[in-house]
C-alpha cells in the first residue's frame, strides 16, 4: 500500500503496452477514415476503439459519421452504442432519438426500452418513462432486467405524481409485510421504513413513506432526511441504537463460530470471476465499480446470516482493485480487516479432513442443489445464484423488519468495510497531505 509506485513494475509495463497497442490501432483507423470517410465499417470500428479508450465524444463523432454514411442502413448495434455514448455525455434528447431508431429495428429488445425510459425520466418526461418501463415488463425480460426496472420505475412514478403507486411498488420491492390496524395501534412510533428518490434535474428528493403511503417532495436529500428523523423523535433514536447493537452482536456471533473453523457451515466469497473450476482463482475482470461490488458482498453476508453460514473471503484472490506489487494476495484483506475469525485456509483444512485423501480440492458452487453442503463457494457476478433470486437481495431478519432494507444493509457494510492498519496509515498520510 505504498503511495509511491516502484520504478519498474511488470503490471504497469503490461498496461502501458496495451495502451500503446490501442493507440496504434486508433491511429491506423484514423488514417483509414481520412482516406475513405464514408466507409461505415471503418467509422464503426474507430468508434468502438475510442470506446475502449474511454473517450465518449470521439465515439459519438465516429458512430454518427457511420450512421450518416449508412444512409438508413445502420445496424441496431451501432445505434445502441451511439445512444449509450450520447447519454454518457449528457445529450439525452439525441440519445432518445437513437434508442428509438434501435427499437424500431428490434422492437422486442428490452434493453433499449430500459435505456430510453431512463433517458426520458432524466429529462423530465417521467410519464413517458413509466409507459416505457411498463413495455419492458410486458416483453418478459430476464430477472436481472426486471430488477433494473423495479428501481427506475420508482423514480419515474414519483416524479410523474403517482406517489401511491411508487410507494406500493417500493413496499413490494423490499417485501415489507402489511401491518394490521391492531398491531399498528400498539406501536409507540411509526416504523422507519422509507426510501428516497433523487431528481437529477432539480436536485430535490422524494420521500417514499411506507407507513403513511405517501410520496413527499423535499428540496434536497439532506432536507428529506432531517424531516424524517425529526418526525420520529428521540424514542426512535434510542431504539435505533439498541437495534444497531443487536445487529452488531448478531454479525459477530455469525462471523466467529463457536463450533470452530473445522465444523461450522461456510460461504467462501471470491471477488474475481470464476473460470469454471471452483478450486482455482478466477481471472481478473473489471465488471463494475466498488460500490456495486460492496453491494454484492453485503448480499453475501446477509445470505450467510440467513442460512446459518459464516462468510469468509479468499486468502488469495484476483481483485481488480489491488496490485500484486503492493499486496501479493490481491484479496479483500489488502485493505480491510478479516471479516471472520476463520480464514479460507482454516476452512479448507477442515474440509480436507472431512472429505479424506481422495478429495481433489473442489468446493461445491452455491446453488439450490448445494444447500446441504457444509462449505460452498460463490463469486461476485451479478447473474449468479447469490444475486438473481429477489429474496436474497431483499432479505431483512424479521426482528429488524421495521428498520427496512437500507438500514439492514448499512449495518452489514459498516461491519465489512473496516480499514486495516496499512490502509488507515495511508488514509492519515493523505489527510495530512490535503490538510484535512
């Protein structure tokens, strides 16, 4: 975790070589496009090279040139990539036009419908966005796409003045049970189950209150949060502290099994993507950002607690946020404290003794068929068994149901993201450098 990089590092040299190769290809296709500016294939290829280089404006310039040169015969993939990059640079109206053209060529394609609906919501055409999302659901999309729509539909409904529908969908999204009047009247304060939708155009926040079944607008997210906590009063704060302590104890008990590392049930989590064999480290991928990945890790911890397993991370991994020159293990503990008193090595030692000498080191993959296995392995892909069933992502222990999904997952992330000593030193160095 050194601040200054070593002078010579194989990974850096390799990255520089890849960068140089990409630039050489861009230069070659730039020359070809100059010689034949109406060649659709050349312009399309150049646009895709600029996409690899992370230059969306250059992508738009070349893909639009390819679209014009095609004279109405551009493939839907070109239109899709052009629309995505127009959206990335803030040209939402233009993006909507090209999503529309792509949809006209492939009407059943749900992804284009999702993206055009998001763009419509972003520019304030929320009622049209709602109709677009409804179309997506009628097309019978995959469960992953449905999960996108469930989130984005909340925003569109709230901003289209359909607050009750937004609250109803939010309630279903978090699987919040209906409370009979007799139970509700016995509560000394309303359960703080709540969600907020942010309006990118105005910076305002819409508070989705499951208790009152209303959607209330506030000038900002901070104002919405202040209003919410003021309404709950001191009693709720006291209960929040009590609940937080109870969760902390629940997690600690789960992650430090009393029966030992050789006998407890475990879920091993790999931060890289698997190559197919569960006993080997997966290849490095750059699929999504740190926040999205920590979402998956918190789902893993929630699932582990719900199924009576202790979550452990790989001792040696291939996490793309690490550098082998700074931390050879490339694992979660490069930056954070171990999340369990048991390591992967401890777990595997116990499993080897259990399986006998004929065992080849293979660990069962997490899935419906491996529920009875004492030790299972999963990774951070968004399309695996850990993430796809909605109940895994929305689970909240019954005793904390009134606190809501956001509160529950916040407790888990607070436990997971505890910086280790080297990371704390690095943070202190950076704070001193910034005068913070």
